[in-house]
C-alpha cells in the first residue's frame, strides 16, 4: 500500500505507470536505434548528449511541438480520436500487470483475461485511423490490421489459456487467471519447460500483435508507407508510436510472467523486492531485445501467408496443446508428461513449417505471363 | 484503370475496385516511376504504369553537341552503370570511325565496367531487401561495399557519378599507380560482401515464400517482350552479349553465364547474385592480363569527325542489352542517336507479371526488374 485510502492508492499507482511508460518509450527508442545501428554497421544517434543519450528527449520535444495536421477531407472525429483509442487500452492493460509480487496497480482475479480483452480493443483505433484518414494506403493498412488481428488473436488467447490451465497454487489447486498466482506456481520450474509449444505460439502471435517484422504487414513501409499512420503527424503520430512501444513492453512482461517464471524463477518464491525487480527487468529486456533483433533481420510476410500460418499452423497446434493439457489434468498424470508432449509437438510444428516453406521452394512453378488486352 | 461497381459471384454485396496511386513519390518505386494499381481488396486487378517523369531528351541533346561532349549524356541515362553505357557509346563511335583502342585502355574499360556491374547489382540487392521488408539491413550492408567501389571510381575519374572517362579511342587519362592493388583490395571486400548478402537473404524462408513462383516468365514470353539481361537469363536462356557477341575484349576471359530455371523473382535475384561473383572473376583475370602502354589510340584528331554512315552497337549492362543506334552525315555531330533502353523493355512486362497477384507482390515484382528511371525515360 502506498497510501491508506484505496482510491488514492490506486490513483498514485496509475500515475506512476502513466509516467514511467513514456519514459520507457523514450529509452526504448534510443535502445532500438542504437541496436539497429550496430546491426547495420552504423553508429546510431551520436549527436545529442554523450553517445546520443538525449536523442529520445530531443525527438520527444520535436514531436510535441510539431504541427498537428489533419487532411481536409479526413473524417474529423474518427481521425482525431483514433490515437486515443489505440493508446488507452494499452495503458489500461497495465492496471493489472504485476511487475513483482507486490508491485502492481490492482491484482485482479481475472487479470489475464482483462489484459487480453483490453489489448484487443486497440484494433478499433487502427481501423478508425485507416478509415478516417481518407487515404487509400491508410485504408489498405487498416484493413490489413483488422485481418491480422483476427488471425493472431485466437492462437494468442489459446496459448495463454494453456498456461492458465496448468497454473498451480497450493490454496486454489490447478487453473488460475490471476497473474500473481500464475507466477507463484513457477518458483522452481518456469512454464516454458512444461509448455514450450504454447510459448512459441505466444511469441509468434505476440510478434504479430506488435506489427514487427516479419508481421509488419499493416504498416509496411515499402507497400502502404506506414499504413494507418500515414496522415498523422506530431503528437498524434507519436501517440501511435508510444502505443507500439508500450505494447512491446506489455507483451515482453507478459511473456516473462507466463513462461519464464516472472520474478520467481530461478530464485524461488519470496526472494524480496530488491532481487525481484532486476530479475523481471532482465527477462523483459530479453524479449524486447529479441523483438528488436528480429525486426532488423527478417523480411516481411504477405498478408495471406501470415493468415495461413496463423490459421493452419498456430491455431490447430494451440488447440492440440489445450487438449493435451486437459488430458493430463483430468487423469492426473505427472508434470513431465506435459513437457515431453508439448516439446514433441513443438518439434513437429517446427518441422512442418520448415517443410512447407521448403516444399514451396522446390515444387515447379508453371511459368505464365498474363496476356492482357492490347499490351501484347 | 476503371472504377466499376460489381457483384462478386456468390456474394450479395456490391464491391468496388479502388485505384491506388503508387509513385512518383513512394519508397518502393525506385525513382520517379508511377503506377496506378486497381485493387480488389489486396488483389491487383490492373496495373497502369506511367513513365516519363525523368524524360530529358538525352537523344536529342546528344545530336546538338559533338561526339566527345555527348559522352556525358550516356552517364546520365543509366546512372548506376555509367561505365557500361559510356562503353557502348564509345564502342559505337569506334566502330564507325574504325579506331582500334590500345590494349591497356581495353583492359581498363573491362575492369571498370565489371566493377560497375557489381556496384549496380549491389544497389539492386539493397533496394530489393528493402522492398521485401528487411528494415534497412540489406541496404546498409550493400552500400558499405558499393561505397568502396565508388571510392575507386572517384580516384580514377575524379567523379562519383558522372564519370565521362571513356573516350573514342581509349580512356581520358591513365589510372592511378596503385590501381592494381586497390582493385585487389576491393575484390576481397566485395567477395566477403557478396557472402554477407547471400547469408542474409538467399536461404531465408520468408524470402523464399515471398519470391518463389512470383511473376514467372517463360523464355518465349521473355523474348516476345524483348527482355534482356538478368530478367532473360532467369528464364533459362543463357544469352549474354559478352559471350554471344563479344565486344571490347570479353572473348579473352573465362566466366560462366548464370541462368535460372523458372523465370520468377527469386531466380532473378539468384542470377544477379551469381553474376556478381562472375564479374569478380572477370576483373581478376583482367587485372592479371593488364599490360602497360598507351591508353589512347595513335593519330587521332582533336575533334572526332565520323564518316557518313550508320552503326548499331549494343553491350551488356547490368540491366540488359543497352544499344546505341547512330547515324552520321559526316561532321562532328551525330545526325540521329537512338538509345535502346533495356529497363524500358523489361518494365513493359510489369503489367502482365503483376495482374492477379497481391499488392505486396507487385512491389517486389517491380523491384526485381531493377529499373533505372533515367534510362527508361531517357
């Protein structure tokens, strides 16, 4: 408890989140630019401050003072409200996201459900931006974002459900949607060991939720030139940008909590906040670095390939994972059966995906050239 | 380019095809190319390519200045393969005038033209990587190595872009003393750079998934469209003017002509990658054989005057068959000069290659043609 009054306490905690996240965004943009610089044999920002440390700050000031343009033909309220619809749900998700055993705004019993439900609302903002901009690139991008959401969201939810099923606490037994309880069950063994398949599905679907390579289809720079963001400038554009980075933090923290044992593993339960904070930081950073690394090394998939992958690979395997979990829980088999079966399924899924990609490369293409109209 | 409401079979909803304008300012149009896509959702129904934003009248301009001055206009057509286009022009002049350039000049020309080909293909690799979504990484790697080559060109010619270095009868001045060592140095870096690109892109599952089977062209169709260069070789035809109709001294070098099997976007990428390796081989052999001696043919007048007649000279630039058709009525200016642009012919197949594919595919197909708009529009 920070303050005695529960309302005041909640407000203070939310205030801390609301202040900390923009700061994290500023740091993350700097980190991303530096890492991309390393990967591309550049220096990255070097001018503002030592090693360009204040570049993020300078950019923030620039974005805040930039003119906020709106195309004359844009649908005014749809256009202007879209950034808020994107940003607010992402921040809302932090209401119940625990960073350590007692560092959270509110520990909800249905926390996991709340986060998944709320973060899905963002898509409305993307579609609003795509529609309201009165720009065809934005329209294409918005439609792509919607198509992408329905593809990744279901495997993502199912992967999370798989974890929630096997979460264990001595008081409540199996099954929990409370994030603190889920992490408490991972004192000795993180769930990545029992549920590797769910972990990879979560990671891939999370990547799709972040619109990062290879799933940056809605904002594809070389195709739709930023997609829904194309007409935005100044503060509204930076709100989209902030939402993107904050959701990167959200997904990373969530992955750390659900699969890497959050603040518990490998220290065991009740290690004290001084050890728990660095531990969760390290795990979160790992995922953030992974996302940045992937962004600068992978090309982009096509929207239909992405949907195909989500519906034909991720979804069936996520369902299979849930069925196996149910089986193990009903018959009360030992935990290692979970790990073995899930690990085997992961290998099968990986092999099938690999073979599908290779087969597409090997099978002969019938060369064709469309003969159209007067051209030929 | 029509907007019409229609009812898709099996659906009650009336849908509309929208026109999406891509270019002339768009990150994926490689210059000032413009195309109007008619899309049905993500599917491309029609493509209307619009060129001409870069038209400068290079042919007409060349008719108004003497033969030496017009060399500069050749640089400005294909600005990624300037030495190759210059070479074609001076070879046309030499053919009509009957000038035989000295050995050393020939070797310098071949070395520079092949290095230029490597630089141009580097540019393709980088731009192609960006088109396909590798966020700048391919671009930075290719430009690292392209820059080294560019530095050498600057040392030799004093210019980074508009070299105007080749002359009818030889080259303008001799190369620096450390030319051989510098070239060897560059070849080492280039060989490593090609490996980097290969490692980054070739075996990537996503790239294979995106490019395999995209925009395939049969050899017959390719000939009908007048495709040349890597676009043609990707279909399986081993047609390379350096081998089919050796100009300069290309008959002395040993090199392979890489060909594809399916004529799709991925094959075009592979052919270009392999061509870079072959160019390295040619430069190595040329460096071995480069003699000392004069760099300009003997007994040339200060102003070049061609006898009456006409000539067609063609050579293999990184984009394909670059041709110069020149009519002389005597005197120091051409009566007519026509440039055959390889990228123009290759680009003409864009519509046929991309109808029925996705918007994202059209961007890649366009990238795989490797257009230089200055050359298309002339």
